[in-house]
């Protein structure tokens, strides 16, 4: 890769601290204060060894510290007869945005999902997150009709 171009790699166990640091920054960006940093690190250390979870890190240039990440989760789909990939989290530090890191992380997600034989990548984002929507649409994602209506992602919180 030429100097100055984004670099993306699969995080290793010894990079759990970098992954947790970026997830905490994402949590803070969302104006949340939970989970605490120690819990975030413990979760990453647990998941980094899980074959159904991957963390991709991104830097603005080779050798630079990571300033972006994506968390990927995989699960088998009976409807696809393959794994599905859930792009669970995508975050780039504020100072590093608009430099192609988000696009590089999404492209690497597509490559990782294809390599695992996935037939679908799913994600959710806020309707008001125009920058994220523009990126995802530009990268081929859509909100096609499902059984005659918009595809919706619903959730029910059971915590606290």
C-alpha cells in the first residue's frame, strides 16, 4: 500500500486494548457512559478469540496507530444456507474522518464476508446519520422492500 493510504487489518489478541479504546470512543461519541471501560476491554478480550466475531482495525497510513474499527459478527442462516455477516459497529475517530477509513473498513468487511462464504451483510444505523447512510448506499447497501414494506431492525432492551 502506498504511504498515506488507509490500512485495514484483522485485529489480533494483543490489540484488544486498541479495539476497546476505539469502542469506548464510539460509546462516548454516542453520548453514553455505559458499559465502563474495564467491561468493554473484558468483552473484547472474550470476543477476540470467538471464531464468530472479528475486529478490523484501520489506520490512516502503514505503521500509524489505529483510528478506526469495525466489529463483525457471523451466524448461520437457514434462509441463505450460509453464514450472515452483521456489521455491528463501525467507528472512525473524529480527527481521522473524511480520509477514506470508513470506506476502507466497509470494503474490508465485504472481503471478509465473501471469504467466509457469506451471502448477506446486515447492519443498522440511525436514520439521521446521513454520513453513514451515504457511505453504506455508496458501498452497495440498500433498504429494499421486505414483504412489501421497508426493512426494519427492531430491538427490545432487557438490561438494567
